[in-house]
C-alpha cells in the first residue's frame, strides 16, 4: 500500500476507523462500545488504552503497511483558526485534561498520536470542533458580556466547500460560498476565502430549529422557561428535545414526512417552518457576504429528502448556483486534510504556538 492514511473518529459509544489510499477508502470499520464499560473508566481520557487495543485488533495486516500519516478527529480544543494541525504536547494536554470540555472526540488526537508513534509517521487533526475563523464584527451580540460563538460543523462545511471549488475550477482561497450543513443540528456558514466569516451557533441559540435543537428563540419565552424549568433542564430541552423531537417525539425526518403523507396538517406546518427558517438563514449569510457568491453548498443527511430539497431550493435559487453534497463524509474529509499536508499543498499549523 502506498500513501496510506489511517483515520480515527471516536464517538460516544463507537469508534469509526478507515484506511484511505489514493483518496479512496480501502478499509473501514465501526467499533461499538458498551456504554457501561466506558462509564467505568470515569473519564473520556481513561478510555484511551481500551479503545486503542480494540482499534489495533480491528485493522487487518494488509492495511497496516505504507501509512504516511494518522489523522484523528479534532475534539474540544481551544478556539483556533481552521486547518490541519500537528498533534503536539499542548494539544494532548488539553484533550487529556478536557480543558475545554469533556467529549469522546477529544480521544481523536490522543489515539492518532499513539498509532502515529508506533508507525513512525505524523499525527494530525483537521478542522477541529473548536474551529474559530471569526474576526471581531460577527462576535458582537448586542449585550455586553455575551459574545456570538463560531461553533459549527466545520469539518464537513469546509470539506464540501473545497470539493465544490474543485468542481467549479476555482482556487478554494478565492471562493465565497454559503454552506448549509443540514443534519440533527444545522450550521449555515458564510465562507470567505475558505474561512468561516460567520455562522449560526447550531447547538444553542442561533439560526433555524433542527430535528433536535431549538435555534433562535424569542427572549421572553427563554426567560420564562428558565424560570419554570431551571438552567439544566432548559439547556437539555434547547439542545436535545426541541425541533421535531419537541413537537413529535422523533428526530427522524422520515417519520415527520410519513405524518405529512398521512394528512397531518401540524406536521406539514412544522416541516414548512423549518425549511422557511433554513432559507432565511441562508439569505442572512448571503447578505454577510454582500451578495457576492460563487454559490450555495448544501450538505448533510436531511437533503436525502426530496420534499425538503425541493421546498428549500424554491426559496433560495435566486441567490446563485446550488451545489449538493448529500450526507456527511467526515472520514474522507479528515484523510484529505492529512494528504494535503503530505503533498505539500497545505502547511500544518502548530496548536502549541498560539497566534
């Protein structure tokens, strides 16, 4: 095998692995973990050796030779500009101590480092969860002490924008796209020269509601819910039990569409409202780019729905060409980031050296 890349993407109760060669996946596996077993380690970092051994056992011998890099999912690190980063001591310390939050993705850099050391190759992460390309203007909220956050599905957003740039024959650094990632959470970003110039906070507080999350809300309702439910319960509702889950008890768009097909007027209204809000946010991000766009990129699992796609494109096609990338290809995006560095197309950044 030549120019092989091992990709490791740890999740809450599983670890996805893949080996890529020449831009194509030649091996993949999704290793499931028992939740009770993981809980017994006491912390995410405590799971490192356990997951390492399972991954090591899952990689067949024929896919172990020829690695030129190991890439792990970038976790909850300090806010840093997008790109590919060397896994260094500072990153491992922040991931291991969960300095910026406890999440399974923190294991990405740690696992990559262990496999890379054994193979004698570099370890990197690509466009981590904490990617922050904002300048000062989009951070202003209107309330002193409250800043808007650059919190988005950065890995998939940037990867699909790169592929679109290739498709239209334009250098990524010269493009201006609105990218809409439509999944369980929704991120709609204005990309200027490959950087996230603006984006809604898809987890808490900004943009359209999604199958699971609340999106932007009238403040009086937020205040009332906090008073009645308390902080922890309100946060759980806004991030996990809103959207389709709140209205229908399911996050599966197919279930909602089945209700619509069955004549459920409420289901149609809520579905139409989500599409309406997505279109409004895309329009807002187009305005953030002064209307000067190379196109709109739509990605994520929701666009497998013909109903959603037809309804959405009817509202936004006046803004420019629409480019579709259904689903998420995180593993490919991570491999591509590593290979750009190996080929000399991109210089890996140092996490330990703060800009």
